[in-house]
């Protein structure tokens, strides 16, 4: 039997499992210091780093390892173009982040699709979500907005999110087009 475990995500922000090194640190402390997350235009990591922040980044890195383990789940991400265009952390961090996304996109079990700004389907304007599909367990939907998150196992909501995700995949750039856009965007940060 084929493994049907997988993730499908739609987001206007970068899902934690997709963050590069600089943004892993930034996302943990969005309310501290100069700039967003204690970062300035030229810093790659805010200081000082506390135990809680270290633990959160370690947890995020462990979750990211799921994508590169021996038998990773099939994953599909539809990311809003703003993920590439909003220069969080400055040019150096953004180059590293885009490189990280391109690296993920080259994995045979990961799809990264970009939803262009001009694609205005109502589904694309909604909030982000992650669908979690399991071979031997109930499928779930994870929703996060404004610092509040929910994990739901309601079959109707999971089904609706799956239908919405199919709409998003149809509207987003193809995998190859998305990689090309990421490469072009990367050059803009150099």
C-alpha cells in the first residue's frame, strides 16, 4: 500500500517548516527589539537569545527534519508572493530564505507553488492553513491566525479545506514557474 501521509499548506506567511536559519530566529521573537523580531536590516539573529527562544527554534528545526528524513511525507505548499517580496531581515536573510525554498522545491517529495498577487480568487485571500493527511489516522486541519491556532478533525471542515487547496493549486504557478520566480526574486536581493 502506498504511503498517503502528507501535508498541504496554503499561507500568506512562511510555514515554520519552511523557514531558513535567519527567519527561524526572527519568527520566534516577533515583538522584541529594533525592527521585526529584534532584527535590523543587517542582522541575521537577534540577541540576546534566551532559553525559551532556543527551545522554540530547536523544536522548529526538529519539525523541519521531517521533510528530509528517510521517508518524508509528500508535501505541497502554496505560498503567497508576499513571502518572496516582503524583505524581512534584509537582503542577506532573504537570499538565504529564497535559497532554502528553492532547495525544498527541488526535493522529489516537496512541491512549492507561488500564488501571484494578481490571482485574486476568494480562496487565495483567505487565511493560511495546513492539511495533515495520515495513512492510518484521521486527517486534520491546522489553522493559525493572529497568534491563535487550532487543530481540527471535523470531517466537513477538512474536506472543505481540501477543496479550497485544490482551487489554490489550480490558480498558483506551476512548480517550474515557481522555481523560476524564486530565482528571479533571489537576484533582486543581491
